[in-house]
């Protein structure tokens, strides 16, 4: 469908619909302000929108989408802008619809173990609020201190605790969404189970703002664990990763987190680790267990024994300060890698767990073949590896593209998937057909047309652009 830039008449219609004097709401056309909404934390080139609407309520979202749909103006929903795949980059201009101002924790129901929140609630703030009541919300993306629930829902965000507790979709019970024409839909349930009709709530999770805009989420909670223990397994080869993870899984060790560092990422963190990392260490597993205090000691001993049997040297984090320091090192990895080179690209591919060591080795070979540095880390428990290619010369960009082609080829050969938690966005849309058949992609395009027939919602995301006239 043809889309048009934001005209003066469309801007006037928006001002009338939204009410310029409404407290807290802002319509920004200043170029400096708009430029601050042009990009995210991916390598997708920023694009300055014509207008930013900072919504304060669902009514603001409804009014914005009605005007934009009537006038065929593109709308890019945006939460905190911490995405890694260009999902909130307004590549076709138009309106950025910012939800950062909708930040109320509407309700925490201890008896029913649910939370009802607006999309601008910061994930770490939700963690803090529910844990103060003895409850637990599991999804913990690396950017949890700044990312929001709305963005987490849009990307189906995950994190280290995914291995035991699942991704965002597993914790979303219900959603209120606004579709492209301004219609409000109540999806899902408030109950912890329900199978009435098609599961449109789950469809919305991970749809990257292309089908609707979330204005409220009902989230499942669980009891907070009594205790946490953290082990570190030092490995002499990447091949020991798969063996170690398999031993833990086969023997019923339900680890809360199973994080891995390859040799190149270890070189970055050696100085900051709360313990010495021997030079012979070629990979590291960060293993975290949680549960009741009575059983944690036994679980820790069993896990330590299994890891030792797999050939690892096992250390135990001594107290909360060591544990916090370890996780600070883990959460700083992406930024540390970015500081180590002029340019970096990170791909969050997933393979069956038994192939993790092979993928780490293959990524290193691909980097060497194309004259790039590589480093990998990620979530060993669910096979999710963040493969990073680093370079310093802008002339190396074609080599990076070739390296990504090789990487995705290796992942597909291992029967893996192109994205584990960052989404497709704009950065991976060109490779979608590497994983999904044309018939599967076409069904998704048809779903997009049902919810957004004029194609105004987050255009240019997920699906590769078609030739002119083929929309």
C-alpha cells in the first residue's frame, strides 16, 4: 500500500485529535528532538521521523493511529529504544509513537499471582516491585535496567533465566492492544490457563509492533525462590560446553541460568572477574541454581560433581558480592566488545545445544576467513549464542556481510534458527527466507494485512521489501 509523509494537514488533524493542551502529552516536530528517536542499539542506520508523539494514555494511542491510518502515515511504535535489530527505527519516516510515558504498574495481585502493567514500565522496576512482595517475574533481558515491558512483549525478549523459566511469551496472560485503525482489542485472559478461541495474545508477543500497539499487559508471576547459588565451570575446550550442559540436563539439574563465554570474551573479562582465570581456560560456564534452601546445597554439590566429571574446574561464588560482580561482568560483555573495536555486529543465533561448541569454533573460523575478529557468548542452556564480528576499517563492511552469510549457513546446517531473542526487525529481514518457506512467509504477510491493511504499522520490519507495486 502507498504511504505518504506527514503533511501539514495530517499534523493539524493530530493536534486536534490529541489536544495540544492535554497535560503531559507532547507532539514534537523539533528536528533535534526527533533525531533522538531515530535509532536503537542495532547497526541499522538511524532515520529521523517527521513527528514524535509521546503518549500518556491508551486514548492517545487510539487517536494517533486513527489519524495516521486515515492518512496513510507510517507509525513506528517505540518503547525504550534498546532493541538490537532495528525494530524501532522509523525507516519510512512518519510518526514515532513513544510509549515511554505510560509507566504505571496498575496492579499486583498477590493472591492470583499476576501483575497488570503499562508498556513503559522498566523491566527491572517490575522485578523490584514484585520481589518486595515475595513474588517473581522471570524474563531478564540484558538491558533490564532500561528496557521496558512493552518492548519485551514486542520482541518476545528473553535473557539468562530463559533456560529454566522461558521467554516473555510464557509469562504473558493477556494484552490490551490497539490495531492500526485505532480499534482496541482485549486478548488473552487474567487466569493462569485458558483455551478459548485462537491464541491471539501469543500471536502479538514477538510481532515487533507490526500488528498492534500494546497499551496494557497482564503478566504471570511465581513465588520468589528462597535462595540462589552460583557456580563457575572453567573449561579447557569449547567442545566441553555441550558435554557439560548435557550432563546437567540428563541428571535433572534444573539450572536457572547456564551462561557461556568463549575464549575471546574471556580475554576481555579476566581483569574484572572476582577470581583468577587460568591461561589454559578456553571457555567458561556460569551456572546458577535457585530453589528452597534445604535442597540448594545438595543441588549445588550434584551440579559441581557433574561438571567436574565433564572435565571442568569448578568454583563457587562466595557470597552475594561475588555473584553480583560476576553478573556485572556478564551484562557488560556487549559494551566491552563494542569498546574493543570501531565497529561490531552481534547476531543472536540458536542451535541445538549439542552443536554449541561446533558453532563457536565455526564462528571463529568464519571470522579468520574474512579477516575479522570474532567473539561469542550467550545462553548455553537453550543454545542461544551471541556471535560478534568486530572490525575497524569501514572498507571491511562487505567482508562482514559475507561472514554473516557463512554464519547463517552454518546455523541452518545445524538445524538452528536465525534469532533467539532480538527479533528480525530491519537487520535480518533479508535473511528470513533462509529459514522459512515462501508459503510460511506469505501466511504471515496475510496476517499482517488483516490487522494492518494499509501497512502503516512499523513498515519495513520482519519482511524483506518487495518490488514496487507488489504490496
